[in-house]
């Protein structure tokens, strides 16, 4: 399969990937809600989301790659939310 068919397949599979990621996130939160609660609590007292996310990841035993990924994901998410308005 190539050309237009491959492009259509990519477009069609994107919603599946988004839904799958959302389901995995919801399952993770349901399994262990404390990191989400801790992150929200830190943000509510003025800690920047990137630092809050990194701190919670570190407190939960994440290694340096996990901590950096957590901070970067929070940053990108915040920028995307700002852009989306």
C-alpha cells in the first residue's frame, strides 16, 4: 500500500491512537491518582506545571530521563493549550 492509500490510513489511525492514549491515561490515573492530585496541588499554590510534574515524578522514584520527560511533556502540553486558546 502506498501513496494516497497510506496517507488515508495514517489520518484514519490518528483518532485511534488519541483514544488509546486517553484510555491508558485514564486507567493510570484510576490505578494511582495520588501523582495527579499532588501535581494539581503544587500547581494550585503557584509552582509552575513543568516543575510540579518533574517534582512529583522524582518523588515517585523516576529516574532522570523520566523527570526530564515529565517536565517536557508538561511544558509542551501547556504551550499547546495556550495555542489552542
